C-alpha cells in the first residue's frame, strides 16, 4: 500500500484508509470506549464550534430560539407516530433498568426529538397567537450503527435540530425551504462545499415526513454525502401529539410542523471534499488556525525570529485573523511544516534571519508549493485577502470536481459507469422497487430530485417506464 512520507495512505490507493488514518493523525478524533463512539479532540471540536457558530447565528437571525429537551424519551412517545417508530426501530438504544430495578416503561435514548418536542408543543400551543413556534436544539443523539465510520456514521453524534409549528401548509413549507437555504449557505460559504439542493424521493423520505429536502455533496472519491435535511411533517405529528390551536374564528385546527438538522458529519464532508495526500485542507472560515507562523533560527537569531513572530501574530489577531505561533524549539522547521500541512492550515508564514534582514515574511499556501514574500509591515493588511482567495479557490475546485464527475445518463450502461466513479443525472420512474433494483446492481441510490433542474421528460433509466418527476434525478453511491 502506497503511503506518503507522513505515513498517510494515498487517496488513489485506498480512499477509505486515507480518511481513517487522517482523522486520527490530524488529531481530530480518537475512538470512544463503546463501539461506534468517538472522542472529538480539541482541534476537531474547534472546527465543529466554528461551524456551529456560523449556523447558530443564521438560525437566530431568522427568528428561532434555542431550547433543550431531555435525552431520555418514554418509549410510548415514539409509538404514537407509527411510521416514525417503524423507521427508527432498528437504530434505537433503549434503557430498561435504572436505579437497580426494571423500569415501568422503557426509555429510548434520543435518536431525534420530534416526539418529545411534539409533546411539549401540545402543552404550549393553544391559540393562533402562539404560532409560528420556532425552536432549535443543540444536542447529542444516539442511533445504533452496525458499520460506524468516524464523523459520517457514529452511534453517538452531535447536531442541531430545528422544530417548528405553523398555522398552515404554506407557512410550514416556507419554513422548510428557509432551513434548506440556511444549510446551503453554510455549506457553500463556510465549508466551501458546492451542494445540490433537492427533494428526496418517497423511498428516501424521513420516517413520518410528508416531504423531505436535502443538500447533497460530492466527496473526493465521487461518493455523495447527505449534508443536511429539512422535513415538512404536515399534520402527522400534530395529530399524534395533539398539537392544536384555536384559529381567529375560534375553530380548533391541527398545526403543521417541520424539522431539520445538520450534524458533525459535515466535518467528515470537509475532510473528504477538500483533503489531499498531504492531509487536511481546511477552508479558512473553519480553520482553528487560519495562519501558522514558524520562526526559524538558532541562538540569538532564533530569539529574534520568535520575538518578531509573536509581534506579527498580535497584529494579525487585531486584523481578526486566527493565528498560531509554533515556537517549539525541540522540532525542526521541516517537521513543523509537514505537521501543519497534515492538519490543513490554510496559510503558513516562515520568518527567519534572512526574512527579517529583508523586512519580509515568506508565505506558503496549503495548496501548491510556491512561496512568495510579503513586506512584514503590510502582512496584516494582505493576509485577510489571501485567506478569502483561498476560501474561494476551495469552492471553485470542489465545484469543478463535482461537475466533471456528474454524467447525464440515458441508458443503463452509461448510468452504471457514471455511478461507479461519481453521479448520474438520469430519468427515474419513482417506484421504490426500481430504486431497490438499482441499489442491488450498482450500490447507487437516488440522492435527490434537484430543485434547480430543468423540466424535461424521458424514460426511466432502469425500467423504461415514463419518468415520475418531469426532470432528471441525481443518483450516486453514498456514505
């Protein structure tokens, strides 16, 4: 197996091995003590915090309020919405004993919170004046995974889950699409991932939802990653939990509810969408350290370089740049360069005796080996622009990769070839049994019916029946 000099398997040799090694060697995670769990280390958790901050701000700016609901949910709550419990039953972790005795009713460890929040909404909503109710929760959830993979599918993971109640379908659908727009903006502008917005086919809907919308991202191996979902629940949960309100005329009506979520799997998406054989490549807006300064030199020259590096870092912080000075003396500059490349820092600054003598600092971007020099005095003014250029480069590069690996397929042979290495845009009849046949033969699933796709008609790429959507559907193998 091919490895580069840092000991990471090459992507072209084994993408899965590359990913599994990188998340550990870049000090993002470690394995948890229970199967399928992970310990998110400080560097990895800082990336999550930065994503969380960007997402939380947008959620609050649109009128939502954060709350917190219990981790343990009575099992009977899930059983009130039949489709919901059926969809989640294989993944549930259930507490049957506590305090040294068997419980009167088993408690489910939160897999998602529609049921417990529905119970509380029913208590809090009585009038049309209470609507819309716009809630969001930051929490952990547990879904028992048979084949866990760090960040992508773990038994326990972190997320936000929005839950809202509305007077009618129109307002609820407006909310559903608002959440999808927020996710799209965060994915593109923060994570530099060019997602495709679309609606899930009936066979891929969230359990208990009337309609499910998604943002789908392409990873560096051509596979898809569902990166955020938004669900219109109709009156399903309102009827199950009695979420009713008195209209202006005094008549009782059921509320229309939504739910939507984005999870720590987005960190896996950032790793796989941007990383290379050298390690992580982090978008500046998610990088714990946007800039790392490495002072170079020994003795008095080294002291001068370290002093100048800290002075520069102070000026960069004043310019709102997240900066770290690696002034360790027991590691060589080359070791530090390699380590910070592995950890994905967007920009490295080298500052040695020659740089100081010339009044410059050497700049190295994470992509490419070219070096350039900036006047030391003007570096704090130049670095924000360099970071913004790097952010835009990552989005542009990921977009070009996605487009180059998305094929319009009108026959089965072209479809099978396309989903082996990327995505296929094809006509689909919409039948669940047809989707199952496609999955069995190619391991590909319908990722979404793109919202921005052109309207056109054709024959299903699998069975030849008329398409069911009036536009092409994206298919791909997925994580």
